[in-house]
C-alpha cells in the first residue's frame, strides 16, 4: 500500500531497454584522479547539464569509467534507492539521446542493482558520494545490447556515454519517532491523532468540521530541529492516511519500517510535495489535502473515492543532507 502515495511521471521506461534485464558482461573501470576516457570530454558543474564532446565515432575496446567530480555527501549503497541526473550521448554520432537535466527532474532509481539498471552504471556509482559526477563510456553489450534503442536513435553497434550526477541517497540517520517540541496553539477544530505505544493508529474527526476546507492545510504537531527537507531528495517517513471524515485507515507505515520517498520531483501526491520542503527532521505534520492535491476526480479505488479530501499524519524521520 505504500506505493499508493506515489504517482511517478518522470523518466520514460524506454531508458532501460535491454539493460534492465541484460547480462552482466561489463566489468567497467573506476578511474579517478587524472584518469580520462580517451575521446570523451565532459565540462560543466555538478547539477547543471553537462557539455559532452566526443571524438565520434567513439572507439572503445571495453567499458570505461571516469570520476569527473567527487562529492562529499553520503555514499550510494547497493540495494537501496538513489536519485540520479542522467545525460546519455550516442558515441557514434555525438548527439544527446536523453537527459533528465532537460526534463527538469532527476531519475528515482528504486534499487541500486545490476538487475534493475545498467550494470556498468551501477558499478560506477556504488560507494560514490552524493555530489559526484561520473562518466561511463559503455560498449554496446553494456549499454542497450543487440536491440539498441530505436526511440533514442541508438543502434546495435553504437557505443554510448552516460554522465551521472548523484543527487541524493537514502538517509543514513533515521529516527525511531518524531523528536522536538509540541506545537503550541493548535487549532481546536482539526482532526486529532490517536496513538498506542507511541505509534499513530488513527485520526479522529469528532471535533473537526463536517465539511473540509477546499484549501491545503498543513498543521505542525511537533517541530523538530534536524536538517530540513529539500527538493530533489530522498526522505524517510512514517505516515498514516484516512479519507477525511472516515474511520478507515487506507494506508500507514507505523506497523512497518519507514521507507524513503523522493520529495520534489512529482513522485508524491502534490499535497506532500507542497508541504514537506523546508520541514525539519523530527517533525510531525497533519496534512489535509483537497482532491486536486490528492487523487483528484479519479480517486484511487477501492479505498479512496473520487474527489476525496485526505488527511495524513506524517513524521519526518530521515533527511539526506546536501553534499
């Protein structure tokens, strides 16, 4: 049920092609310091679209990796999530085939795994810190394989160059629960939180208006003092959600382990993206989301009807701090 909060509209699946289920033939080389990839030049700062110049057609005997810039954030961990900005260039033509920099949102890699993404890229980024820029020049078998990618105009014999910016990883410090001061002067006419053994179990609407506001409401319940949530980052939460006025919980995480979600990339319902940026770790929020900032006219059957106002308790337990 956790995924009900997510409505990803970012990188098209055509990016994966053969690589998502391809073989693991690419050993890849981690090159650091002054090592370079012959015939490839990458210019530009981390976070901005790179300028990739290739002596086309790029000639490679094997897949190569170059660390363009080393960050100082937390490292990429195999098996966990990561947010990446990607620029993909055809090594034969020197033309850009795809870019999340142009799209404006980083790619949420659900699992850093050679079975889930290009193995050569995964090998290059594992253990590298947030803030790093890595270049990978891949031979066809480590790229899109024999099928190539016609939509990207990449042929079966085309070498490809990836430039990867490591934007965010899962938080390394995750609290057991909210930590901070309880907010003063809470509105009396608002849903109230029911807890058992320190875990949220339900929201009560006994004192809340029968008809919810048509505006987004964000009510701080506990104000933490940790690092702030930022756009384009992974954040660990506990949460509970109910349709406004209902007794039924449609989703919650308090009986499970907190999970990291990407904030600010359009991967969460709009109410969350608009409410969470700038909130400090340790905080607890009450979010009341009108339909247009939740699931809209279509709802999310069977538990969330169309045009439903939603109420959430959200604990911010982990924040990946910027590099």
